[in-house]
C-alpha cells in the first residue's frame, strides 16, 4: 500500500463573513465524548446503535466544535446557537454521516443527548498534539452515476445490456477518491485520544434496510475504537460522497415484512477494511514538534437559486479551518460530488495537509446535492434530477470562494 503522510444563474455574495484568528496561542486543547442517540422508541428493529461523537478544539481565543452524528442529515439553528453560547464556541459543525438506515430521535431528547456529550467533552479538555494525513488503498467505493452507450449517465441501480443493476460484479467505476484521511489528537503523554476519519462514500451498503443501523460507518468507527482498546473516540466525517456508492452493495429488501435479511456481512466487511486502513495510518502519524498551536477560521456564504425552480433560495454556508497552519479543512453542507474533494486536495496539498468535510453544516440552508458542472450535464440522480436541485455551477462557485478564502487566510494574495 502507498501511504502519504505529512505530520507534524444568480450569484450574490456575501451576507455572512467573519474571521477568527488565534495566532500565538500557548497550546491546543481538545475534549471529546460519545453518546448513544438511538431513538428510545424506534420505529424499526435496532440492529446496531446510533451515536453522536463530539470534539471541541481550543487555541487561545478560538474555540470550535464538531458533532458527528449517525444520521442521514442534521441541521438545527437553535441548538447551534445554544452550543455556541454555553461553550464559548466560534463555530459548531454538525457532521451527519448520512446513513440510509438511521432514524432521528425526538428533537428535544436528541438535543439533550448532544448537550450532555458537549458537557462531558468541555469538562475533560486536555492539552493536545495534532497530526494528520491520507492513506491510499484499493477502493471501497465507485461512482454511482455511470456513463452509458447513449452518452448519458444513469444511476447504478438501473441496469442495461452492458451493466447489471447495483453493480454485483463490483466494477470500480470512477472518478473516486480511494483514500481515507485521518486527523489524530493525542495527549501530552503521546496517548491517542481522538481520531477523525474522513472518507467519501454513501453509507448505504444495505440500500433498503428497514432496520436501524449506522451501516459501514458504525462498524468502521467501532472497530477503530476497539483497535485502541476503546481509549479514544473516532469521529467519522463524510467527504464528497454525493455520487459515491459502496462496492459492497446489498440490493435491499422490498419492505419491512420482506423475510430476506439484510446482508450485514457486507456492511461488516466494508467497515472492517476501512478501519484497518485508518488504524494503519493513525499509527504512522506523529505531531510536528515545531508546530505553533493555533486555529484560524473563516466562514462565508453564497446565495443561489434552484436549477429548474427559480423561486428556490439557497443561502449556503461553508468554512475554511486552519489548525497550526498545517492542517486545512474545507467544510461544505449538502451532498457534494467527489470532484470537489479531489480538486480541493490537489490545490492545497503542496502547501498543507488538506481535508474535505462534506455533509457538514454550520448555518444557512442545506443545499441537498452539489454536482459539478460535468455531472450536471451528463445527468443522473442528484446531477440533473432529484429533490430541489440547486443551480448549475453552484458547487464550482463555492469551491472558488473556499480557495480564495484559504489564500487570503494565508496572505498569499498580493496587496
């Protein structure tokens, strides 16, 4: 395996812009916690539990938090504001991993669970050392919008004379990003305390499950935590998985009364393989002793209309986060396509260690799918049809703004 590690048509801007600098901080501190968020009265049988995992990062006067949730999607402005106020956060990022087999618990109960996790994390902050990198390995995903003989792309669940539906042969259609990203936080003694696993693929191995499960993400995070004797918390953050499907794919049940069981062997296999690569990488990462602690955040927003329905309005929020001027995270809500993750890593990699956090919300309206222009032209679900599609080119405009933000943050632009 090859391992790359660097340790140690309306568009209006801008209705939200602020900068947080924490240059010259004495130390980076972190706090983490994990809490079960499986609904107390679930509508379906529970196969494996759902969790929320939180991470608070603090450097000087800059404090941010990530809340990774085993849910299909999650936005909550009142809770975000409550968390900011109670815990002194500049930003809070909700990172639903997008499992198709989740069930969201009642709102107030779920909010209390997240608050309790944040209380635990805030009360157990430790001085942290950070490292991060990527590991490339044989792909576990494929691009589910497959170009056909007629020059149009169609979904992987539709077959034709050359292609069997649901890709049972596991043909590795692309483009994909066959790398897992890991951010590792260890305490002053060198003991790993937190891992952030960043990978781009729909958690829908069990397509129609009719049981509650965190899908391969739940298995991958559990196996990873167990590999470290459950002494750390592993947050999964989805990447540009809007058009990425698992190669280990179960066609799904026809309904809750379908006697055919879901194929959890496939879910287990994919989760275990992803965990193996994550653990290998985590054990190779070491903090750079010359890093100067600091967190810088720039958040921005852009307005868009719908692709077909011009009455739709999307106020899309996104951020660039720089930690120690070495690890650079782009956060984008909705379901961005893989091209944006690949492009972000290619643009940033010569200067810093890049991570692309898709499905990550910190305000504004969730844009659902964010296809690149090429995908929007060739078509398929989420590309040229689907729920409330955003205007063509919205993803590219967001990426341009993210890159501009990064270069302004680093002072590269000539004044």
